[in-house]
C-alpha cells in the first residue's frame, strides 16, 4: 500500500509523536464511494456534518487493518536470521493480536504465544510479533491464522519444532449472534518436537506462568 504516489495522513498524539500513514489516493477514493453508498443503504445521511469524512476514514481504516496482504512473513524472518548454537526453547508470549473475521468482517483480538526450538539459527525477537501482524492484518479465521504462523516459522527457520497457542475474543460472538461477551476461543498448532508430551507441557507451563 506504500508507493511514491501515496499521500501522508498525519495525526499527532498528546506525546508529540507524529504518526504518518501513507495510502494510495485512488484506492481511498474508490473505497470511499462504496462506503458512502453503504451509509445511504443503512438509512443514514452521508452529507451531515458527523459523517462527511466517514467514508474516507473507514476506507483508510480498512486498508490499515488489512495491510498484511502486502507483507511477506517469510521475508520478515529471513531478514534477521543469526547462526547460534542455542538448542533450548525460545518463547515469545503475550503478543497482541488484532484481526478481522472473514465471515462478518468484525474484529477478533487477543494474544498469541509462540515458541520454537532452534536448529542452528535464531531469529531477531521482534520479527516474531511482526509475523503475527503480517498474517493477522488480513481477513482471517483464528484456526487458519494459528496454522499460518506455525508454518511460516517452521519453513523459514527449519527449527526442531514450533508451538503456537492463540487466545482471542470474537466480536461476531459478543455483539451479534449468541452474544456471549465472556467467551474466549483458544487454538493451538504444533510441529516437530512439540508433538512430544514433555516439550509441549513445558511450553504450556511457560506461557501460563508469570515472572516473579
């Protein structure tokens, strides 16, 4: 979504940090037309003050929430691989997850816990959350998202094994349908050494424990 023809959208927060988002102006315009029509079909009045810029804002928001389509998760990992003779479990837990359910286009959000056992190479720790973002910033189902993260790490690092556990709340269950506000969906995916009970139990213990 970033190219030389894109224009910045600036938003300064209270801490003085200037956030600059770049969007394709032609794509924003096309999406805005459709969102304006959606407002009409819902019985709203897009011309009233509070909604004048809503179609454009929603278009930008949707492009941001689906920016993972433009990311290559495997390249993210390959950009920071380091040869290291470390063979114990590496765990990155409590990674924030924000995604959109592909069935209703409503958000689901929660945490991902990821571990791998190196096989000659380790990866920069920040790259694992970036892989989570690359896959979650797409229209998704939690089950597929969990598998995609596992498969990407396994393919890029060729580790002894990978473990992924994800816990999310789905607004399609909270705001509509069964309206169960306290429900949490947990999914898991394992490869290699994590199919061994001892290794999997160690991983589950580590992600459930708190540092003293």
